[in-house]
C-alpha cells in the first residue's frame, strides 16, 4: 500500500491569493514526494471557493516539471463536461508532460450547478459516465479510434501523441455509490472512496458494501483495490490540531451544502453553514489521523489492517491552514509516521497487495 497527498486547493479567506495557493501546493507536493508519498491528486471543480482548479490536467502540467517521481492523479476528471476527442488528446499529452506519471481518476460529479452550466445534469452525467469510462479505457493509446454510443459519438480520429504508459495510464474510479462500485468492479479498476471525516468503522462499512458489489459481479472480495481519502495532520501542538480539524469541518460544511442538488449558488464564496448532527472538531480529531506521530500511525495502521486499504490519500491542508504548519506536518509524516506504521504492519510495498495492479491492462 502507499500514501497520496490530496490537493483540494480551497480558499477560505480572501487574503489567500490564487497565486499563493498554487505556489504553496507545489511546495507541499514537492515535500510529499521527498517524504515518500506515491501520488499527488488534483481536483476539478467550478465556480466556487470550494476548490479552485477548473482542470486537474492544468495543475498536473504545472507540477510535473517541478517534481521527479511522484505520480500525478486527477481526482477527478468529470468527463461529461468534455468533448471526446479533446479529452483523449489532453490525457495522452498530460502523460507525456508528466513523463509517464499520470493516473486518471474519473467520476460523475455531484454538484448540479456545475454540470448545468456545461449543458448536462446530475442524472445524465451519472448515466453517461459508464460510456465515458469505456471510451477512455478503449481509446486512449490508440493511433486511430472511433466510438459510437448513446452519449458519445466520434468518427474515426487519428491521434499523433500517444501516452507514454502502455497500453495507457491507469484508471481509478471515485465515488461511494453503488453505481461507482459497479463501474470499478466491471473494469477491475481501483475504487477511491471518502469517509467524509468519519472513523475507521465507517470505512469498514463502505468496504463491506463494496465487497458485496464485487461478489455480485462474480469477483472475489480480495480483488478489490480499495483506496480512501482522510484528513491528516502530524503535530504535537493541540491548538494546531484543533485548528486543522476546524478547517476540515469547514470543508465538510461546504461539501454538504453543494450536495443539495441546487442549480444555482448565491456567489463564488459559499456560505459556511452548520448543519444538524454535524461532527465536532474534537470528533474529527479522534476519528482521523490527526495528532502526534504515534496517534497518526495508530489510526492509519488500524485502517490498513482492518479495512484492507491499498492507498490512502491525505488532506494535509484545508481551508486557511498555515502553509508552514502543513509543510512541517508532511515532513514529519515521512520521517516519523511511516516508520511507525511499517513497524506495525510491515514494509508498505508488501501490504494489501494480492495481485499486480490491473487497472492499465
């Protein structure tokens, strides 16, 4: 198993300039690479301060020449917002820009106002995403390709710039829904889920649901490449830990607000609205790998052993988390946390790997 750094790049305060968020993200990814993280993830969102990058491939193109080894993933591209030939061409070119380090994370999206402004809807995007996955998995890497489906239609089209990875970069599927699970199972792709800040028990429940889906498709539960997204900060300072948890709660509130299915939002700065039954910062700290190195390692080791996770992506900065505090946390994760985890579960390269990754086959 391995770790990733998840770069949501949200903007809580107007004092956070776009330029500073970009430069801070580059430095954090560079620190994560040095610390032993395997993947840096970049998001796609539109029209609000929840997440700034409108294209993860733009960030990958920017970060690629400033890193050496860390893989660069999209979490996620919303293919329903793209034209088929453009997306195939951009994915292949991004793999070249990253010298063969691209991972393609795909999802159908959950923010209605985003999809509406690109001429689609939540329902149509969900229905079309299966076809998009087939289109990308079959077409990317072909010198010439045509596709005719219900939602996508592309005449025979040549592509002059093939991806470096053969036959193509790996595909991951993001989402907690059964539709996402089926999409991943039918393509034998890794499934990337969120526990929404809750405990390992929640992740275990989601894993059990995924196992049922895999079994229903005639697959073994042990075939699942189960990947998760967590909040994480390494610090001995209780005030820093609580501040990070408060920023995590900020992100949870915005995410919940955006899941209402609304077709309009008031403006680009979303309201930070408390909701009934929401977690407290103290609960977020107790349920997530937040705290001193031993506490962080204990939480993650428990997930690795009981949930069977093969990749854990970590939010290492949220909201207005101080950049230097985040940088120190990332460095300590590599220097102090990973050795403690390996002491508990063994060398990470041999943990929760039942077979070679099949996503690019």
